[in-house]
C-alpha cells in the first residue's frame, strides 16, 4: 500500500474508533451521572477517555464540538460576556401558605373561564437557573439567568457538569419530534453529599466555607476558571424545553418526558393534579419526604399543564400567571451561642462547635452547630454569648449564617493550646487553617479512625458504632484498628449494650472484613486526602499495604491523579512508626489485602515505568500493560522525566512528542518484545 493510502486508511479507522469511543463514553456518563447506575469501573471509564484523548491529540481535525473530551479544558477568562436571552427568564411569584395557593387557583380559573384545570406539581430545586442552548444537537451555550433579560455566558463551566449532555442522539431527537436546535432550562445544583464533602475539603485546605448547597453551586458556576467548576460535583435538573422560544408540546408533562428521553436529568417526582386540593396534598407529602432527597428543594413549582391554557393566561410584568412557587417555610431560626467547644477528628483536626441554646428548626431541636474552623469564626465575627441566625437544610448539621446581635457580655473564643481530649500540644501547620493535635495516639483520633476503618465504604464492619467504639477505646481493649482482630468473645460480650449473640455477630463481621479488597483497606486507613477514588487508583498500582508503605513520593506521583500534596500525605502517614506498626499488626492478624493480584512472572521490569501510546499490532495496550505488571513493572498514564520507556504504536498521541522532548527511551512494539525477551 502506498504511504498516503495507508495514512488515509489509518485516518478512517481512527475516525471510526473515535466515534465509537465517544458513543461509549456518552453512554457511561449517562449511566453514571444521570441514572446513578454505573456499569463499569472508574478506571475502565478513564481508559476510554484516555484513548479518545490520544486519538484527538494525534488528529486534531477529528475533534468534534460535542466530544466528551471538551468537557474540561477551557482556560480561565478575564470576565464574563453578557448574553441576551431569546426569551426572558422570568421568575415566579411565591406563595407562602396554602391559602395563597387557593387564591392563585381562583385567579387561574377566573382568568381562563374554566373550572377543570390540570396542574402539574414539580420540585422546586434550590440551585441557580441556567439556559442551555443546543444547535444541530450540540450544546453551544450555557447562560445564567442574570437579571432575567441578560445573563452571563458560562459555557465552559457548564460543559464540565457531567449530567449535562454535550451532544444529542439524532435518532432520539427525531423520535421525540424535537429539532436539533432547542433550549433547555433547568437548575444547576449540588447534592447535600457533594456540598458537605466540599466544605469538609475547604475546612482542611482553608478555602471558603459555603453557607449552603445553593450558594456553593452558584459559586462554582460563576467562576472564571472552569477547572474549578470541574472539581465541584455539580448536577443539573432540566424543567423546561423550548423550541423557537415556545413550548413544543401540548402539555408541559410531555416536555418533561421528552427531556428524560433525551437523556437529561429530570426529576421523576412530578405529579399531575386535578385541582388545587390535590396540589396541596402533594406539597404536604413532600414537606416531610424532602429531607430524604439527595438534594435540597425549597418548595414546589406549580404550572398549568396545558400549553394552550398557559398562552391564554400569559404573563404579568415579571412572572407568568400560569405558574407559581409554593415555598416551604425557611428552616432558619435565631438562638444564642452559649459556648464554643472543640472536637478532635480522625486526622487530629480540631473543629470548633457552637453549643446553642436549644431551638426548634423545622420540627427538630437543634443544640449544636459546626463552625468549621477558626477562619470561619473570624469571618462571622462570632463571640460566645452572641445571638446568631442558623439554618438547617435537611439532615445536614445546621450552619451559622450570621451574628444578628452581639451578646452583652460576649467573650472571644480562642483555639486551645492543648488538645481537649488528651492534653497534647496543638499545632497550626504553616499555610493551613486547621489546628491539629500532634498526638497520633490521642483517644479522640483513635475513636474516629476506628469508626472510619469500620465504615460502610471502608472495611464495612456492621455493628461497630460509636457507642461500642467508645467503650472499646476507653477500656483499653482497642488501641488501634489492628486490635479489633484480636478481640475475644468474652471481652466483647462484657461491654454495655452487648448481648452474647450481638458479640458473636460483631466478631463475625470483623472476621469477614479480612477479605475486603486492597482498595478498601487503603481507604480504611484514613490517610488524609486519600478518598475512595484515590484508594482505588493506588490499589491498581501497588499490590499490598506493605508495598504502598514503602513507596516514595516520586513513585506515588506516578499514579494517575496523585499530586504532590496527596503523595506527601501518604509518605507522612507511613513514616509515622505507630502507623507502620498497625500495618504489621494487621498483617499478623490475617488482614493481608491484595490487589486482584496478578501472578508475577519475573521481576525483569521491577522499578521501571512504562507508558504506552498509539495502537499496537499484536496486542491491545491493556494487554501490554498487564504484561509489564506481570514482570514487576509499573504503568503510567503520562510521560515525565521519571518514565523509563515509552512504547509507541501506530498513530501515537502527544505522549510520543513529550517522550522525544524529554529524551525518554522510545520503543516500538518489536523493541518492547525484545526487551521482554520474546524476540
Ligand atoms: S419554572 C417562568 N420549574 O425557581 C417559569 N423553576 O422562583 C420559570 N426553579 O427561576 C421557572 N425548580 O430557578 C421552574 N421545577 C422548576 C423549578 C424552578 C426550581 C427555580 C428557577 C426559577 C425560580 C423561580
């Protein structure tokens, strides 16, 4: 074959592969981010993405506007540009009581001259509204509501939200009778879990503490650097579809159904209601159920379902007459801060907690509220004795919003110099906001670390709750997590609230936990900055806890997504003699988690790191990677000075250029086979 012809063929094959990869990635993004039902591991997903990136880097002309690789990659901007909405983004009138809803219903009936109105009740998502514009089935623009007439263009930020499709399925558009160009309106929000996680992270790193999920969602979209948005776990719920500025179906419920089919995330919890009394029942039932939702709703949005009737009713100057927002009473209250105490966490972080004059907030008595860290207390200007406004959102621990009145005999709070639990010195690491207890054997830290070890996503030891852990630590039976494995039945049965049977069950649970995979064991150790995902990645690169404990910062940084901060934290953890002892004790007790381990065929590649790029002829890159690992070598996703070999197949990506630039040894497949001793 002539060279040009060959290149053409390769190109066609590459285009096909890229298209297939995009299709797969889109499918898995949908399963993961919209349906919450992933079918493949994060690592397998990353591999698909890596491969696509590689192809696109080698053939920039093959990049399509809706490619999943374009989610992240926008660069920070100087400012936002404002965009005029094709159709104003109006807000809604609010109703704060059921009587106000009945009044609205009367106006709708009078305005339309009809009695039999079908309403549709939906959740009122508590986030910020966004307009998404699609052209030819591709997302081209995301705009905030702004003042309703003009908003800010936040396209690069919006593209990082994984539940927002970048590209439509043409067949599905056709099936739903929606053209390629349309607009979707909906709400960007953060789940309670993502919000709490974000604040926890901000607590550790000294970032801004967000007051509630809505503010953190808004703060994450309205940033100039989209890479920040990408790190925040944002969601999007669609609630409006417009084609040529108009609702395309006879009923709003049909729009919601179409949005769902088009793979937008849309709530299933809407309901058609025959008359206002049914609407009120819906509001009542969700007032209690809303606590259990993964995200916050602050009310119910009611719409007249018929599009024709909506058009007939029209708008007032600022809101549609055919819709209204019923708002649940705010779960806010004022109370007095009687004291500020300090709690010691698993990593020794001291967290100040406000002791409140007990107060009812949305049916729950609240007497404590986290203050996160010293910076937050300073930001609030809070002293003991002050009256504060607190807010409770679902099951989240309430949050102090602001000081509403300074106390007469107010008293400033200072972080203690000694740990309130063990009396050891408290340190504030330079450049960090957090104060820490320096004593690794501090009982508070011990209790927290045992609870973390036993947690559901860690070793999953059911029945090892706070009350039991308190007793185990206080009686000296358990000094570290490894001691759990030498507990005896008699000792456990002697604890308060423990019967013979439950003691037996607990011991069985502990025994069963020995079989947990390496990734969970790594996570269970509770190393700072090592969450579930990082633990998973570490388990894919190290074969045992011992091997991980021996790893240098350099070696750790070769693991995808592990940067200097995480690597340093892991090295720190294992340089602590007490922690090394725990690993040894665990091993002796029979906790020897291994990665779904490959047979080591030789140690020929020990200490060597390989990067593969481009398509190999005799094996897939996954297979080649497996071979490297079977011979003791390591894989990396990117080329650095620390890479030993870059193995290059057909149509290599940018990694090839990087290898040349850095002078790393470059092999072709035959060279790799030779190194392996196959040739
Ligand atoms: S419809 C003209 N539906 O609430 C009608 N809005 O208070 C526009 N919101 O600006 C809105 N959930 O940000 C609608 N299911 C829902 C909603 C919803 C939350 C927000 C939206 C709107 C605000 C009005």
